[in-house]
C-alpha cells in the first residue's frame, strides 16, 4: 500500500534561518506531488506541485522553493525564513488522471519567531 | 484564490443527528472532492464525485452535485462524536487533476 511520510511534525525557527521540510512517498511510482500551506482557520493554499523529477511549478510568489531530487521525494526549502512563513505545511501525492483523490501527509507545524 | 466556499463555517449538532455542509464553486470542474481534517492533522480524502454524476454514497456519507448551480452538498447521517472535524470541498478543473483548489472548510462539532 502507498504511504506518505512528512517530517518534522513541529518546527520552531528564528527569522532569517533556513528551512528544509521533507516528504517521501512509498508504494507508488511517478506520483504527482504537492506542497500546501494552511494558515490558522483558513483553507489550503497550493504552493508547489511536481509531475516528475526536477519538474516544479510554483503557484504563488513567495520566500519558498521546492525541489524533487528523486521520484518520490519532495522538499520544501527557504534560505531565510520570514514571520509570515509560519503555518501548517502539508505534503500530498496523487496518481495521474482526473479521478484520483489526494493523499496527505500528517503535516508540519512551522512557527517562525 | 479559493474556488470552493463551504457553508456554514461552523456547525454544531448532537450525536445521532444528520449534518449537512454545502460547497459552492465558480468555474467549470472535472470533479469535486470532499476531505476531512482532524485538528492538527493532515486531510483525509472522503469521496469524489465526477462532473457528470449527481449523487454518490459512501457509508454514512451522501454527496450531491448540481453543476447548473455550481454547488455540492455533503450529508453525514447518524453523526457520531468521532465525526467532529473540519470538512473541505476541493475542485479539480482545467483538464487535469494536478491542482485541487480547496475551500476554507466547515468545522463540524458533534456533541455526545
């Protein structure tokens, strides 16, 4: 069966520090991968998605970047965190085609102080 | 931008009652999906309804879709305290399911 792992679960980082959040998927090949951010009491905002190794699409201009160095690995990074980067970050994967739901990781709660 | 908008924002009911949540969207879609999120956790996919379907059932869940009104509803029958969570609708459009757009969610509280 397919599983998705996301870590760490919580993170407190000072302003200006770097960030690296990792997400890996097991049990499937060539998944579509996504990074979402959820602000408190808000819906999910799509940050990045990837349809293959090295292929990254950015949805909103921001202080973050994403990379997909391996087929089932998706990394969210920042060189210098801002206070506004605080939030709940969720990684997800889906199969190809229009009839697949997303499978989400358990999320990372990032607090920038 | 938000495609789906859930209504109400919050709903509180007693165990055993039915819970109905609504979702409206703006553009044409391939499908509409409902997700559940327990506090502080990731989202869990509940059900997907295609644009050419009008109703779908899964256990205690019933989803309807009215593409003419660009709206959907999620009905949870015989609710349980364990159903307490936030529920989100999400729409896939543009010829692919690569990107789902989520609403802000409905917070459902089921009181024992």
